[in-house]
């Protein structure tokens, strides 16, 4: 399990660097943005979805976007059920052997100022077969300061796109998330934006702490 976690973490960080390249950000920017002062958080969740002869009576896993950063999902290789929302339509993600489904969470949407979107997904209940999945989450550290990358904001200003995403500490987002998980993500972003003035002194403290740490490590 330790080896599995280490490899998945390495893969997530490699993906973050590929995203940096794609977004025109300096290599390592996203990894740093996730780091906070204690490093990223990482976890694995195994899920089991038993079949139901009357799937219309239950909801399965309701539509939501994930709160964190990158989610690496090993799907069942035989039983489907996962769908994602694309251009207003639910699309099946078929079972695929020896493959990992990469899912982006809300924090990447904020940091990229909406260049990348967290994906809305759900799991429908099947009538035949038990679906197993293993999802590994690579999330920001609890005290990571999350905000749109200034470079992307500048670029978007030139394109006259408004700065729309809030600035917050990841653990505060996670306090809000459970209550608003199964609604659209926009109210979560708006709630964090509304709380920005309230968190101002806390944000300044975190910024100061991070600056001190980076000065010491130089
Ligand atoms: Fe999810």
C-alpha cells in the first residue's frame, strides 16, 4: 500500500507539471500551490456499488464535483455506471482495463481561474454486477492558500475575462463542502468569495508564515 501511494503521488505530481506546461505556468507552480506549509494531503477510497433490481428507486452516487485537486480513479474493469457531464449531457465513462481515469477537482478550477473546470460526475446503479472503484485523492495541504494564479489572471485580463474566483485557505473550503457537495459548485465559490474579508487577517498570517518558510529554505 505504501508503494502504491508513493507511485500514485508521483504520478499526480507529474500530471501537475504537465498541466503547468499546458497552462504556460512555470514548472512546479501547481505543486507549490498545493503545498501550504505542511505538504499536500493524499488519500485513497475504495467503493463498492452493489447491483439493484430496481435502480429507478435509488440514486447511486449523486452528481457532484470533487472538492480537491486531482483524483486518480481505478474503475471496475467490467461494471460501468460512472458518468460525467459534458456540454449539458451525461456521458458514460466505460470500464477500461489497465487505465486510470483522471478527474479534476474544484481547487484546480480556482487556481487556473477557470481555465480548467472541475468535472461534474455521478455513478448510476446497475442491475447486474457489483462495481468496485479505487479513488486516490491528491489534495492541497490543509493550510494551503488557494487563489487564481496571477499569471493566468493577467492573461485573462488581456482577454477581458473577469477575475471570478476567490482566495481562501483550503481547510475553510473543506468546512463548507460537505453541506454543499451535491449542489452546483458556483454557490461554494460565491460563499468563499463572500467570506474573503472575514478571513483577511488569517490569510495574511498564512502568507507571512509561508514567506518565512520559503526564506528559510532558500
Ligand atoms: Fe466524486
